[in-house]
């Protein structure tokens, strides 16, 4: 009885694994910015300009990763430490995606599903 269940389960796995792999296979199509009479160099220039135009610096505190763990918080409080104290400050530059998309669209680009290039 156990052997029969194991064989049925093994058979089922052998049938399902290829189906899952096929479902995850790339379709050969991907989204990309397109515009008539535009080569890669001109697109890269416009893409860079829109990203630079919509960059915004940010600074935020990084919370303690263990602050969510009640046992860790208890240990910190027993030692007289603040368990919610941030561990540092993170800063950098991020692009406002909505403004970036609006910039690219204003330059005449559209975001469409295109066949992927094979590189041949």
C-alpha cells in the first residue's frame, strides 16, 4: 500500500515537473521602449536624460532587523538597550518612476511588448 502511494506520487511528480518548467520558459517577447526612427544610441541618450531629470536624493533610517523579534527585544530591554533603535542611515538617489515614464512618453516613446532579439 505504501509502495503504491510512493509510486503514484513519483509518477505524478515526473509528469508535473516538465509542465512547470514549460510554463516558466521565456516567451521570447518582452516589454521595451519603442519609437519610430530611433536607434539604440538615441534611445540610451533619452533614457539617461529622463532618469537624470527625475532623480531625487533620499535619506532614511534603517530599522534594526531584529526589532521585530520579541525575544531579541526582550533581551535588549533586559540589558537596558532600546530594541527599536535604528542601526544606521541609508542615503542614495532614486528615480521617480511615474515621472520617468511621463518623460519618455513626452519624448514620443511607447512601452510595448516586442519580440526579444536573439543576438544572432
